[in-house]
C-alpha cells in the first residue's frame, strides 16, 4: 500500500497499543516524538487517546502571524535527542558496507560498526 505516514499514524497507534497490552506494559505518560509534518489536531487527539503525550514541533504552514490560542505541548530537550538519533542513523547509512551485513562473524561486524562510528566522529570534529 502506498500511503503517507500521516495516513498510517492512527492505525499504527492501534497496533502499538495491542503490542503494549500483550507485553503487559503501559503507554500512559510516554512521549511520542514526531516531526512537524505530523502537526495536526487529528494526530494530537489520536496520540492523547492512546494515553501518550504528543511531542510535535509546530508547523508554521506559511503563516504570516503567530497562531492564536493556547500553546501546544512541546518539549525541546526530548525533540533534540530525537534529532540526534536521526542524524546518527543518517550518518551510519552513508557507509554502504554497513548498510548490508556482509560480515557474518559477529566480532567483524561489530568492528566494522566501530570503524564507521570512528570515521563519522573524525569527519565531524575535523570539519569544525
């Protein structure tokens, strides 16, 4: 099925609730971090109904004036962590050898991963 993530969100939340219930955990009070593309009243309501707190950065949608009314919940610290994790996975994807697991021996695979992370850090710190 070719559908955007926004369309799949309500069904995905239902599936998540089923899995969490099966495992015996609870979602109450958990944050759900999403990017600004998911900023809509419908999505926020779905997340609240699931017992979670939406942490979605407001999408200005080409507004010339700021939106009136109560400010939406947004925790910048949690969102910054999400951004860091996304960036790390993007950097890891740059390494084609790491994308597919060619190394079948666990130690070699782990060594390649460490080498990739070392190169990522060297590139990041040497460019500064």
